[in-house]
C-alpha cells in the first residue's frame, strides 16, 4: 500500500474513531441525565396526584365518586412509543388538577385502580376488563403503588400500571434512534473530512518521496548531478539533504576518478612523446647514436618508470595495502643517514643543509625505515628545489608523549595560502609564475609529477602518523611529520 494511501486511511480511521467515541460518550451521559430527569418529573407528578386524592378524601371522608375525578386526571399516559404524550408531556405541562382530556384525548386508556385502606378496589380505569380473581384491571401488572395519606393515616392506594418504565423505554429508544442518526451523519462527515485532510497532508509527502525516488534512480544510473529540492525541516527534508550530500560526494569522487585517469594519461604522454621523438630522430639519422643520446633516452625511460612506481605506491598506500616491514630502529641515527644522502645535492645548489636532531629523541622507534626514508627524501628534495642558492634547509627532530617527529624547514619561496590545502592532493602542483595554464604546455620540462607530497602523506598515514605544513610566501615552509613510537593496532 502506498505511503499516501496509508496516511489517508490513518487520518480517516482516527476521525471515525474520534466521532464514534464522542458519540457514544454523548449517548451514555445523555441517557443517564435523561433517565434522572424523567424519574424526577414522574415522582413529582405522583406526589401531586397523591395530594389531590388525599384532599378529595379529606373533603368527603370516603372515596365515593372518585372515579369521576380520576378519569379527568392524567393518571395514565400514552401507549408505549408515543413520544411527547403521557408522563413526559405532563411533566412539562405542570400538574393542574383536572387537566381534562389533555392527556386522555390523544393517549390510550391508562390502567389504574384505587384501593381503599383495606385493599379493596374502589375505582379502576374504565376501558380495561377486570381480572375476576383480584377485581383489578387486567393490565395492571407491575403496578406503581402510591399510598394516599390523609389525617396522618393511609386511606388508600392508587395503583398505576408500570407504564412509566415503558414510556421511558420508548422515549429512550426514540432518543437513541435520533442520536444514532446523528452519529451516522457525524461519522460520514468525519469520513469525508478525514479523507480530504489525509489526501492533502499526504500530497506534499507523496510529491517529495517521488522526487527522491526519481533522483535515486538517476544516481543509480550514474547521473550524479541529480538533486532533490531541499524543503522543510522534517524527516523527509533530512533525507533529502542527506541524499544531496551523498550525491555530491559521489559526483566529486566520480570527477576525481576521471581527473586521475586524465592526469595519469597526461603525465605519461609527455615523457613518452619525448622518448618517441628522440627515437624517430635517431631512426632518421638526425641525431647520432652516441652515448649522450642513449643517456638522454635512458633518463626519459627512468623518469617514466619512476612515475609508474610512484603511482603504484600511492594507489597501494591509499588503498591501505602497502606492505610495511616494521622493525625497531633509532630515529636519530636513521635521520642523520637520510640527511647525509642530500649533502652533495645541497652543496651543489648552494644551500646550507643543517640538522638539529635533539638528543631527546628516543633510541627505539618502530616503523619501516626504508619507507620513512622516502618521506624524508621527498620533503628534502622539495625543500632544495624550492629554495634559491644562499638559502637554508634545516631538519629538526624531537619527541613527545607516545611519539616522535621531525620538521623539514626551508627559507625558500613558500606556498600561497590558497595552495596550502591542496598540496597533499595527488597531481597537485603549484603553478609557477609565468607558467602557461596546466595542460597547455605538454612539452614543458618536467619538474615534478605532483605525487611527491601525496606519497609522503600516504606513507606517514600508513605508519599511523600525521603530516602537516606551515608556510609563508617569500619566507619559507616547514613540513611537520609526527609518528607513533609503537606500531599502532590498526584495522
Ligand atoms: P612535485 O613532485 O611536483 O613537487 P609535490 O606533491 O611534492 O609535487 O608538491 C606539490 C606542490 O607543492 C609542488 O607543486 C610545489 O610547488 C609545492 N611544494 C612542495 N614543497 C614545497 C616547498 N618546500 N616550498 C614551496 N613549495 C613546495
């Protein structure tokens, strides 16, 4: 069943149940009130009747001729089911001695009998045959016995047929019928209003859910630009926002995947083009097959295989599948060795390379020194490349609780604030001043693939460590690496 149909049905049911409960409550409470009202009216009338008869007896001292009076009085009522007549109507009309035929004219014959103080019948309703055994009217079953008192003693009993209950029953039945009629009308109205309200309430929800389903289907078929309108603070709005976020992430990662493929193709194209061009020149005899030519060819081939190796290493590191040969080593010794390998390059570039390895470094640390060596190498190579002759590159190291680290600081060109958040991204290269837009200079001299820092980050993270940078353009940069002392329990 659809969501909107279920919602409409719920609203309809809720309206119906409310209408029914309210109706039943009204029925029950009104019935109790109604019963009490009729009972009170009836007993009031009975007392007044008893007083009239007592007055009659007090005047005469006997019951002779009382049937004349009684026939004129509304002692009886209508037949059961006659609403508005009988006791009910007498109640509202008040009790005036003889009200004449007001009750008798439209009421059926009332059954009554008047007994004297000894229990002998002295008068009875004329229209009903007498029971030969009791001498009382035949229909006087379950009578209401109303003692008549005069002068402090009981002088007679007026027996009235138990019509009161049947009148009440009839009135109540009629009342209930009318209330049930109203209940039916109210129920139908509740049904209509509920259906309309449910339909309106679910219309917006239905529209938004359909939009979500359509967008989800679009994303499923790789249309990552699909979005849903972000309306409302309700749960559907929350789902819509989460969906849009998810679609945005998917779109970005799809874009990144495409960019990577394009970047890899681009990175490979340049050295391959150079290689192919040189081979063609060699074939055409334009250049001589001498050792310098072969060295240049080999350089290009080397650069290509380094790029492929970098890519492989990066993809392994990012997938968490890099094999690290963990062992215990002394960071101070290790760092001194790594720096040593760059001494001649620094001297060649006219840069002062110094180390400030603190004695406070722990003697034992766990890690893969070869992989970490590549971290230092990439950072030092970058520092030397981006620092002009006469500048300085300093490596400092230290330890803190649970870890140790080192900093490669240079007095070079620095990195602009806009580039800082991206320099650890793969293939990200800070455009050099005067450089043509990326991609336009296919034949430019290769100066770095933009993979160095991405590999640094991948290797440091594989060790459970962190790397970050601080830099001021024109003043220099500092790359910080922090590593845990112990091999972390990962995954
Ligand atoms: P590449 O191998 O091309 O140098 P990296 O990932 O190592 O790529 O560096 C990314 C970018 O960060 C480079 O384009 C470079 O401009 C910049 N960069 C890296 N290290 C430094 C540094 N010490 N000083 C200034 N810029 C740097």
